[in-house]
C-alpha cells in the first residue's frame, strides 16, 4: 500500500475515533473495517445515501481515503444488517425501504416495547418517572428545532428509559440489537413534521399510563404508537412512484 493510502487510513481512524470518544470516552481503536462500516451506516440511516444509491468500491475508497478491502468488508456487514442489497450486474446498493421490511421490523418492535411497558409499570421508580417526564419535555423541545436527527435522538432516549426501567437485561439487549434497523424507519417517520404533534400526544399518553402503573392502558398506548408509525411510513412507500420511486428525505 502506498504511503498516501496509509496516511488516509490513519486519518480516517483519528477522525472517527474523535467522534467516538465524544460519545463514550472509549480508549480503544476500532478495526478499520468497522470504522468504514459505521461511517457508511450512519450515512444510510441519516438519508445522506438514498435508497437505490450504488456503493462503488473505488469511489468509496477514494472518498474515505482507504483501500478497497475494508470497503468490501463493510459492504458485506451492511448487507447482513439489511441496509444494502446485492443486485446482479449492478453490485451493492442501498436497500429500498419496503413495506415487508417495515412490517417485519415493527412487528418485533411492537412485541418488545409492549413487554417493556408492562414490566416497567411494575418496576419503575419514582425517580425514573421523573426522568421520563423530562425526556418527554426534551422531545417536545426537539421538535421545535425541525432537525430530524435531534428529534430522533430525543425519541430514542425516551423509549430507552422505558426499556431500562423494565429491569430485564435480556430485553434491553434484544432492543439494542434491533435499534439500528428501527432507527432507519424512525427517522423516516420523524422527517414528516406533520406527525410531530401526534407523537407528542402519544408520548404524553405513554407517560400518563406508566406514571399510573397501568399496564393494560400502557400496552394499548404503545401498540397505537407503533401502528401510527407503520401506517405513516406505508403511506410514504405507496407514494414512492410520484417521487421517482424513493421516499422523500
């Protein structure tokens, strides 16, 4: 490998490591394959790389300043996550957001979130209820920014507090494993500003149920919350043809 290539790879490592340290203060460097994977995954999830966009190894290697090997490995990892598909004679491209994929992911999320709600109603502390109240308020404030990434972050924080309050480590782990796939659909939903008012109302109902420790009402609120998300994105998918076959972003 040429010296410039080495320098580019080291530069990418340092750049990504700086961002990582701001989040978790980790002192370990990720393998270059994982650094590239995280970079491309973030671009896909945030809509910077649109559904149907081709992932050309040479172009990506040049843009990121790395060899083609970590690019190829990262693409395989993205394919395993369902974010990339391999198309004959075209190669890798960003996976379309399909109705089937949406339903598959949200069926699992619905089951996990309902369980989290039911467990949390019996196990959440008063202090955690107060923290959930604050999370609801932060979500409301985030919607005023009209920044989908910030709003999605506040939404994740709110739901994570409920999952953590379940006191079930296996459930926390399963939700974490699904989080990246859920994030893609969550972001598409949140990009539609017309849904923000309803989201705030649904969060308030979820908070009310959990603060009263009402498991049945809480489960209903969670199911309705996810159902509305599913219907909104399905409507976007059905309108793809009018927008060139892609969801607006």
